[in-house]
């Protein structure tokens, strides 16, 4: 029988109980639920709301229940309704009326908010560790391929030559922002709602701050209505997951492109690719594609959570029970995606000579021509126009900028001298970069050193 049905004439219909039961999902919160209950009981003893021997018996029984759940010996079927009632019902079965004293000074409303915050706090820490592993894999590939030249792209069109390491380090920076976002959101979620009870607080002289300290929180949520009705912490967590997945999707997209025959730049290890059931020659980047595809799931989780909350009056509403699915799904998906992409990237091989010769014959150093003319005191806009005409000249003749003679260059501007050709070499172009954070070898080395120091134990 439910612990709340004393005012009802009829029991809840099975079809309604099954529909409203959340235990299939929130059973994952059993450790957080028991952890919170242990802190609550110890506070009740300290405040003389429970006797010491009562507290000891409840603590011992709660620990036994945790072991029973871990060993699969406790029935957690849909008839138990939720994890909170399942644990409390088992406690009452073990201790009789004493077990019913556990709930003094609290409600399932503040209890579930506590469990979620405890879970998400841990999830944020695990995700940050997974981000760091991926960052290290990117950094290792950047070091291994420090001298590799590739075309940089804008609009998916070749732009300027860059070091491949520089490209990879952009992702290291990107994922660092993701990690920082989880830190920031964790600070806001790390407040305890316990003791707010249903919404109005409790007449018992509980010590909310004591419980918060024992559970590792930075403090309490002061307004009891806000404590039970808020899910900002959950929405913000999923938002952080969505941004991280967006970045993972961009990286996965590039790996898929690089491994195509058209790019012929990356070879994903066999252990992270699949074949075709009909075409024997195929080697498909399925893992990268799945990461890219799972991004949509996490976006959906964010919209799901926002939509659940958008029309809810204060304080708690049963709609909020539906927040578990997007919460768990987002946390699981982003952590698994980070882990698999780090493993895949660690074993991926890159064709170091793929682009160097090809870039020699391209127009990717056209900006160097404009910059060369600027150094000759020609305004940049005029220099840009001249460089553009030279590019058009090359396109019409099917040649590269390095194939144009000096005499031809001087038809476009008398400012050109024989030294123009050293600026057309892609590697020279990269070395010419002076600005902080650029693709120059020195700046890339500096970035690698910075990240290695940051990632050192």
C-alpha cells in the first residue's frame, strides 16, 4: 500500500499507478537518495528530534537497504512508485513504526531535488574528466603532427595554409570552455534544497545548513518554494551537455570528411569503423557518424526539460517527474560520446604529406600577396584587388600562383620583386605569421607547452 493513501476511499488504479510510476528511471538515484537520508537522520539526532539509538538503527538499516539494492535483492517494480517510497517502505518493513520517523522534517519534493543535485554534481565531475581525456588525445595528435601542413577552411573552401596542430588545438580550447561551463553550472547546483519540505518549510527545529555541509554543498537554497520548484540546475546542466555535443559533432564531422577518399587525410583504425553488407570495399566512419547523430538527442533533451518547466505554477508539480529521462540521457550520451571519440582519435593516423605538394600549386597564399604589397606601402584594399586579379589569371590558365613569372607579376604591379616567390611557399606563409595565437610554428609550440602544463598531474 502507498504511504500516502490514508485520506482516500479507493486505491489508485493499477493503470494509473503504472502510468505514474517513475521507479524504472529514478532507481538510478538510490545511492543519492540513501546518502541524503543518512545525512538527514544524523541531523535529526543532533537536533534531538530522534533519539541516538533510533538514529543508529535507521542508519544501519539504510546501509543494509543500499546493499540489498546493489545486489538486486530488493524489489523495485513499478508498484513501488518511486525510489523514495521504495526505500522508505523497506525501512518500515525492517524497523516497524521507527522507519516512519525518517521522513520527519522533509518531503519527497525536497528529497528528489536533493537527489538530482547530488547526481548532477557527480555527473558534471565525470564529464569534465572525460573532456580532459579527449583534450589530451587531441594534444597528443597535435604534438605528433606538429609539422604537418593542411589547408585551413572557411565556408568549406580552402582559405590559408595552417599547421594541422593548430587546427587540433582549436578543439582543445573549445572543449576547455565546455569544461569551464560545467564548473560554472556546478557552482549553482551545489546548494541544498533539503529541509524545504513540501514547499513551506517544517515546524521541526531542523538544521538545514548542517545537512548541506555534510553532503558537501556550499549552502542551502534559502527560499523553500524555490528549493522544491526550481529545475534551473538541471536545464543548465543539459544545456552544457548540448554545447559539448555540438563541439563533438563538429569534430566527428571533420573526422568523417578527412577519412573519405576525396580528402584521403585520415585513416580511422579498423576497430572504430564498419563495413557494408553489400559493398566489400567499404570502410565506414560509423562511430564518428553516431556521435554526430546523438547530438540531436541531447538537443532534444534540452528542449524536453525546458518544455516541462515552461508553464508550471509554483511550487512542485508532478510534471517535474519527467525531468529524469532527459537528465540521464544527456549525461550518459555526452560522457559516452567523449569517451569513444577520445579512443578513436588516439588510434587515428594522419597522412602527413597529403597536402604539402598540392598547396604549392594552389592559390591559398593569395593573402600573402596582398600583405606583401601592403609592406610596399600599397593600401590593403588596392593590394587585395591586385591579388584577386592574379588569382583570376591563375584560374583561367589552370596554374598556381608560384607558376606565374615575375614579369607577369609586374604587369599587375611594379611593386613586385623576385622576393615575392618566397612568400608563396605555404610553409613560409605559416612562418610569416606574427600575431599571438597564430599558426606560426613558434606560436603553436607555445600553445602546446601551455596545454601540457595545464594538463600535467
